[in-house]
C-alpha cells in the first residue's frame, strides 16, 4: 500500500468525518432507558416524604385548619394562605404547588449524591417556611443518605407556604420529629424579615417558644459546624446568615426556585406527579459500552490508516494516478 507523504487530502478527511458521524448515530441507536442506579434510595426517600406529608395533613385537620381544595388541588395539606400576619415576600401558588410532590425527595437525594456527600457528613441548611413540602422532602433524602443536618431557620413564609401562625414549619417539623419519622430539629431560628408588626413578632416568638427552639438575630449569628454542602430552601438571599454560611467555601445547593430546577433537570410536571417510583425521576438513559468501545477502536484504526497511507491514491482515476507518478 502506498505510503502517504504531505498533508491528508480533503476527500479523505470528509470520508473520515462521514464515517465518524455514522458510528455516532449507530451508538445513539443503542440508547435505552433503565432504572437509576440509586433507584431504591430515591424511591425510599419519596415514600418517606409521602408519609411525612400524610402525617402533617392529618395533624392539620385535627387542629381544625381546613384544606383549600381550590388552591390545593392535590389536597396535600401543605398549601397555606395567600396572606397572614407572618407572610412576607412573594411566591406564586404554582411554584409552591410543585413542592407538594414527594418525588422531590428522590430528586434531592440524587442531587446530594451528585455533590459527593457520604454517610455521616454534615449538611448546613438555611430555610424559611415558604416551601414546607420541599423542606421535608429534603429531610427525607437526608435521612435515607444518613446525613447530619445543621438547620438554621426563619419563621416567616412567602404566600401559600407555612404561613399559618399556629401551624408554622416549626410546628410541622415538631410533629414529624415526635413521631420519629424525620428525627431532625432546627437548631436555631430567626423571626425573619423586615417590616414585621409587633403582633407578628409576638406570634413568631410564641411559635419558637412552644417548639423549644432558641432564637437568634442577624446581628448575632450562632456558631455552626463545618459542612460539606450548604442548602438554601426559601427566601434567605443576601442576609448576613446566608453570607456567613457561604464563607465556609462549601458547595451550595439552591432549592429556592423549584420550577427553574426542574427545567434544568428536564423534568416535566407530569413526571413530578407520577406515583413514587414511576417516571423520569427514577430512570436513566444509558448507551451500550460494548459498541462505544468498538466504534472508538474503529475510529482509531481509521485514523492510523489515514495518517500512514495515501488513501486518495487509490480513489483517483487511472489517468490522474499516472500523471501523479510522472511528477
């Protein structure tokens, strides 16, 4: 076979590019959908979150706080009022409704594992009452992974969250803790927000007191352990608390914009509200490793031949070959 001298011809390069594209398309055809590697953990977390939601709903009804079947179409018991004395900020109802799916626990578990957390790691958590469903889904994932959360909270809530003065996120957390379903408690709590009335501050102080959680102020941030990751759930951006926790130079997992998170993960609403264990949240797309290695080998062989031999010499018409040899 004639050895090649000089640059590789354009015809050869185009043929090689076409060959590579064909192999890539063939590899794409090997794609199949299988259960995620951590399928059982995701499912366990979702079912734990589902049990937590049911317990909160049951306790809510016992306390005479009725469900709003119009604004809470899934009857989750996790949707609050459009306004209350302890409500601050803004959140759309649709955004809060997304977090009433227990499948968020499976999503959060996969995100935490992606960040490299291991059993026994400390996770720093800052939250307010805006997304109680998201918070308890997070705790469900934390329990399944065997993590230690250090929780700093704010008692206020955006609209539609845990904004009932007698049923704050701390009250819900206490119920789950007492049942040993989610055995975690907030370490310190901030009354939360500027512009609260004296009446609202009194209500929030009572909530902290009846739950036995010490108060802190933005001016005096409590000591907290070093954590591997900092999770933000709700509206605490640009506060001294949030800035202080970021100073630890840990990875930040922001969960305060559920719809944006789902969009980034390409998870649709219909997937989110599937029964636990079903849908895209519990699946992964995989490709054949055998064919991937085979096609890579074929490409390397083709490259070797192109570099070593003059392929175009055999592709040229006979007259052009004679002229080329004459030269």
